[in-house]
C-alpha cells in the first residue's frame, strides 16, 4: 500500500486481496475497460481505495478490511 497525498493506493495484488479477486482477473478487467478505476505510473498500476470501495458497493462485493488494519500497523512501525 502506498500513499499519494491523502489517497491510499493499492497495487494489483493488494487490490485483488482487498476485493477477493486474483490479480490476473483485475488485469483482465482493465483490458476490457471494466472494473475499478486505476492510476498508471509508468508500467505500474495502482487502485485508489475510494475506487475499490465504490466498485465493491456498486457490485455487491464484501471487502477484506483487515488489509487496512495490517497496513496501518505496518506504517506506524
């Protein structure tokens, strides 16, 4: 997880864990212009937390909030 200003950004693996998807499925959704909004920085892809939450609520998905708790503890250390 990475912070850009106040936005919390997830890489593809973290976003997949958060939504319960395989990273390759998120890649497939990107190629079909579907799925949560993302940001590209060079070759790397990041998903803002608010876009993951919006996608989850729109599609009736339950997210794994424990990822946020673990990341907050890790950043505090």
